[in-house]
């Protein structure tokens, strides 16, 4: 079942991972089936044991394998016996007649920014280390494009975005995130927030129900609420969004918004079993899944987790990505991978909004990626952020010990700590903001009254040497509550 090609573009470890995933998805491998030991497989393939060990570790992390002492490694027993056809035999589920684009019919509420969002520094969430960005290289690429500009660059561009960048992103997503897509499906947008806005306007009408993670990303919820959708909060646990609860609460929801690779804010990775359940639900009900993959490049204990879209055999997933967390937010470039049947509708809406994205920095970014600068930057920042993450976890353990529970420390540029019930995290955050100390409380990310108190701690913009002092300051605020 597994064959490796030493001259192929994929690494040996990636070839082994992909072969096992394909076998599990198409039913060649069943739940509970025993997998050869790493030593045996390495011998049969005629390769070193290291790529096999790495592949098994990745599949264990993603939930496809499980390992028990004395029983060896088997295909996870939590996976369903049958699911969807493999991508090679995928069957398109009809999307039905086009739905009219919905628009809010009420005045938008005034948004008041809470104090913990008003500054930069420890422990601001979503902040990156600008000092580490290769600004000289970026500037040289900008200058190069300025020198070669002609009058064509002054015309309106493609409403989908620069063809060069869309092809570059497609190649990147196929290799790094295991997506199944063509450049024609990629739309360039001004960040993930616009991608969500366009998706919601295309898919929803007022009153439509949508699953949202509980707790979940607040700005995404606001996009749904503005158009009049009914938000159905679905709890998140260690395996991600609880699909069974979602089906029980609202089986015929129009869509689900998920962050499967690194759930925001709790940091869980959606297990393979839950991913299959979610895709099966979407297939059976004709619902949509919006996959927000906002920071999957930064993972510290395993390789980046494969995308949910790459498992989708029926074009039910709308995939959203952004460069804000991996490059810099003022670039305002993101992308959405659109199912083929929805491309015309997305394009029609896009033309009514802004005709299309500015092309200049798209072409600069395409060169930045194609010339290898992007990959080098990601590798360097993964090491840097990994060190900061380790320092933060160690400092929390030393200063706070069992008082808090640390969640989601294996990926991204933030982690979450939960506190005992009754802790007034918002009041603590307000006091911290008055001291120019930026603590994001966890409780406002819940819709229901059953919220957990805690804090989301970003470490992207804080040097490792400053983290222990910041944690001591955090502890003093908790002691004073």
C-alpha cells in the first residue's frame, strides 16, 4: 500500500503520512487495524527509520493512529468505519439554486474597544515580532517592482487577485497544508476578516443558523451577527468542536465556522475522528464549513496539521488563510479557497464591494514567496517563537503552578491559562490595561453564561528575556484580586 519515491518532490516522511491518510480515508485501512512497527516498515521500504518515526508521530498527533503499551500501533478506533470517497472518486453534492445575497437591514451597532485591545506588548494577542522581519529584502523587492512598473500596472486588476500570487499560494497550500485546489479557486482578500465577510454575505440570509465554537473568535461572530444569523454555540474540548453536540442542538445549521488546526482561543487541534464527523454532517445536510486557518505555520511539537479542506471529498469547505500572523498585519493580504460551484457567486459579490484587490504588493509577495524568503522567515520565526513559548510555559509553572491550567501551548503565538470559577478576569484585565499591561480575558469569548475565567497570553512580540518578569507581574495582579 505504501510506496516511496526518493526522487519525488515530497519528503519520505510526507509520502508515508499521505499514503496512510489515503488508506484510512478510502477504507483500505480500518479502525483498530494493526500497523507495522517503524522498524519493520523501514526495512520493507528500504529507508532510514527516522522518516518512518516522524510519520508515525505526525499521524498519532492528528488522531489517525493510536498506540498502546504492549499492543503496538493501530488505526484509531474512534474513526468511523466509513466516511466519504477519496478525492479521486469524489462526488459533487449539488449546492442547489443560488441564494440571494443578504444584507443587514439595521444600523450597525457602535463598537467600543475594550481597554486590553488598546496597546502593544506583553501579553498582547495576535502581535508579531516586527524586528525579525527581513525588511531589507522586502524593501529591495518593492524597489524592483517600482522600477519595472508600466502603464498596465495602473489599470484595474483581476477581481480574484494577481494570477502570479494565486498560483504561488496554490502551490504553497498543496505542499504545506495538503489542500486540493486550483489557482482559479483562490481569491485574494484584505485579510481573513474580509474573507469571512464575503463568505457570510454569499451563503447566508437573516435567520440562518450557524455553528460557532464556544469559546470562539469574537470578530467572526460579529460578522455573522451583523447579517442576522442565529449563532449556535457548540462547546470545544480537547478534540476541538464537539460535532455530536452540534447535531443535537441544530442539525440543519447552514454552516459551521471552525479553527481546526489551532482552535482559537483554547488551542485544541481537531482530531481526525471529529474532522470526519464534521465533513459527514456537511455532506448529509448540504451545509457548509468555513475553515479559518489563521496561524497553522507555527507548530512546535509536530509538523503543521493537514487541513480539513484536504479531506473534503464533496467541496463543502471554504478555506480561509492570512499573512497577518506570519508576515505583518498592515500588509492586509489574505486568501479564501472557494468550492468550484461558488466561484461565480463570490466573484459577483466581490465586484460589488471593491472591484478587486490592489495588485502591487500582491506581486511583491509572490516574489517574496517564490524566491524562498517566506520559507526561511517561517523557519526562523518558528524557532524564535518556540523558545519564547517554552520560556512562558516554564515561567507560568514556576510562578503559578497548580493555580492555573495551561492550554494550547503546542502551536501558534499565544496560549491560554484558565483560572478557578469566580475569578473576575475582565476586572483584572482592566486593571492591567491601566498599567500598560495587556491581558486578554477569556470569558468574553463565550456566548453563553457558562464561561470559563482565564486569560489568553500572546508571546509573539515579547522577547524571551522579558517574559519571566511579565509573568511575575501577572501573578501580582492575580494575588491582588
